[in-house]
């Protein structure tokens, strides 16, 4: 498991989870799933965005699909290339599959033709050179800018926008991005899909994460809740965005003014 500096989930799991522990998890959900039919399939990802596409590849291999499958992935180098061996094994199990891997900064031990195919990034010219089927269903997952660039390149290559299926990869830049560690004030503005989130939302999110950790520590697995130890100041302006951000219904979050009135 890759641990992001200041990452809440990965850091907590590394420090508190042990072999044999039981986890209560939600069932899979969402609309980013393989579409039925016999059209060609293009699985296009960057970094850990390969994760949901790997599940699709497993499903195709398990069904011994004869559909044309193209696996396209970009990573920094071999050390940051997730599931490389697993993908190769799954591709070998398919009768009509091919892959193309781009490394943006290959290491000296990475071998062209063995670990990856080309140095650089995917673009319209690469897609045209590969001869991507224009009638394919394309499944796209990765960082926000990567997906925006790929959607534009795919459309320029003749892929209909309605055939491009995307999965939002993350909520914004890591607080320890290549630009260096940012202050709390600047990290507070990093929001989902490039939006600027008010500082009140970020404070509330941190507060809820603290409560969640307390719930896991104090009541593991029994579903009990933890009472909020203090007031949570969220302005009316932030409240609707916070509800959307956390996926909570209106009855579960109230503004400070509403709590005082009650």
C-alpha cells in the first residue's frame, strides 16, 4: 500500500491495522462499470488510476472475452508502475488484447520493450500511431488533468465523447505535491474537480476524520457513534457544499445557526 505523506487513510491503516483485524466496508457502488456488447474496449489510466480498470481486466479474463482489448497506462517509472506483472498475466489470458505503456521518467533499470514501450505521455499522435478503434468504449481513470488531456486527445482522434467513460481519481493535488509542502491556508483551497473549497469545509472535514478515528479506536466493529466533543462551526455558505462533499443528507448536518435555534 502506497502511503502519501499526510494521507489520512493510508497512514491510519499502517499505524493501527494488523493481520487478522476485521474491517466493516461498504459494498461497491457507482456507474463506472463495463458496458455489455462486443465493441472494442480501451482501458486508459495513469498511476494508481489503474485500480478500477484492473478489475475490468480481471472480469474480461475470467469470461475469456474475445473482444478487442487495449490496455494503455502511463507511470513515472518501473518503481511507480502498479500491477505491472498482474496485468501482463491477465493480458496473456485474452485472445485479442494488446498493451502500450509510457514512462514519463524511466529509471536506468527500466528496459524499453520489456518494462515499457515509450518515454513520454499519451497524446493524439500516439493514439493515431496505435490505431485505436474509434468505435471502442474507452474507460479512463487518473488524475484530473490527465483525464482532461486524454478526453481532448481521444475526441481529436475520432472517439465519440459518449463512448468515453471516466472515473474521478482524486479530490485534488496532494498536500505534498511536486511543488512542495503547502501551508494549511493553501491546502484548504484544494478541492474536488479543481474547485476552491472554503476553509470552513476543510476544518469540518478534519473534524469528521478525527471523530471517525475515535469511533474506530473506542468502538471497533459495533457500529456505535461518538458524540461530538465540541461545537463544529460551519457557516451556512459552506454547509450545502459540505453535504455534497461528504455525501450526507440534509438532516444529518445542520449549521451553527440552526443548532442554536433548536
